C-alpha cells in the first residue's frame, strides 16, 4: 500500500486532496493546525470509503517542531502500516490575507515567508529520509505567482508562492536521482476556508470572479484535489518540475 503525507488537510484543498488520494488506495497521514474537528472529518470521510487515515498536529510555520513531527510520522508508519517510509508528500498548508504593498507589515511578510515558503522547504528536507525512492511531491502554490493571476493586494503572499514554484524545480532536479518527481499546482480562486472564510464573508464578489473565469465559475476544492492525486499517481509518472495552473482559465 502506498502512503501519503498531506499538510493542512482539515479543510479546503488539502481535505479534498487527502480524500482523492485515499480513493486511489493510498493510506493518508494528514495534518492540521487549529482545526482538529476538520481533520477528524477528513479522516472519517476517508475511513467511510474504506481507506485508512491518521491525523497529526503540525504548525508548518514552526520549523523547530519538524524533527519531532518526523518522529511521529515514523511511529505511525511503523505501528499502523509496518513501513519505514512513505511515498507521497503534499505541501498544501497555507494561509491568505489581502494586504496592499504599502500597508504590508514586516510581521505579515515574515509570516508568509515562514508558512508558505520556509515551511515546505524545511519540512520536505526533514521528511526526506522517510520519503521512498520513486515517490512524488506536490507543492500547492497559487496563480497569484503567475502573470495570469496578478491582483492587487498579494505582493508578499504571491512572492512567497513564487519562491515555492522555483523551489519545486530545484527539488525536481536534486531528487531526480532517487526517482522522486516534484511538481506544483497553482489554483485560481477556489471556494475554501482561506482568509478566514473570505469566500463566505464576501460572497458578493464571487459572481465577478466567476465572470472572469473562462469556464464560468470559481474553483471547488475537488477541482484541485483530483489533480493533486493524479499527479502523485502513475498517471503523473512522466511529469516533473512542472507548475500547473488549475484555475478554469482565470482571466483567460
Ligand atoms: P483553507 O484555509 O481551507 O485550508 C488551509 C489549510 O492549511 C488548513 O488546513 C489550515 O489549518 C492549514 N494551515 C494554515 N496555516 C497553517 C500553519 N501555519 N501550519 C499548518 N497548517 C496550516 O484554504 P485552502 O484554500 O484550502 O488552502 C490550501 C492551499 O491552497 C494554501 O497553500 C493556499 O495558499 C492555496 N491556494 C488557495 C487558493 C484559494 O483560492 N482557495 C488559491 C491559490 C492557492
């Protein structure tokens, strides 16, 4: 049985990715930070469909906790699956907050860099000894880092996501010797809990976003989760170092 670690799987894209990955017969270690109930819901959905899942707490913004997290992952692998390694890593955890360039505090800038870029960088480094040869990594970036997704108010967030896309290419290069593929997906506007439920709080803005999307609606978590699962699986076996925009043609 293949095994995956999915960060930030208590809601939204990470929750969908965890469920979609499990549907392909993969056991899932999912992580959450502030929402254990959401993580429980993800695990229950997976188990209801006959899959296996375990939820662990992880703050991707605190790299000093990563060695202990690796030990927890290793213990779960051993006890639950009698394995020493896992096969797939999804660096999905992240947060959004609109902030115009002139108003962006150093504190917010540092938080974006810490959670969106430094977190995936050192979490991947820490977990690498547990990642099996022939495995795969998907980093969840954002179309805000691409020319097609530039909107005012995301300079720090998008720059950190851009760094994650560049990192994706370097990891693809350096890990290729072990047969590990590394790709990124860049969602467009997707109805999740991001930015403190912004899609619910500002639901009036959704039709305008849908109108700017070629396929005529905003994204749903499964639009992204399905691609993440496919990229990790055999269907993605000849794809590496890519960043795939998954936006239904935002601003096309
Ligand atoms: P969400 O808010 O529903 O889920 C975010 C997940 O990340 C949650 O599980 C949350 O607990 C976790 N998380 C946040 N900060 C964390 C931290 N410091 N440590 C550990 N976990 C943390 O939002 P969504 O949209 O599902 O976000 C998933 C990824 O998708 C994020 O990286 C986000 O930047 C990215 N994204 C989302 C877009 C959207 O429109 N929803 C567009 C482009 C990218």
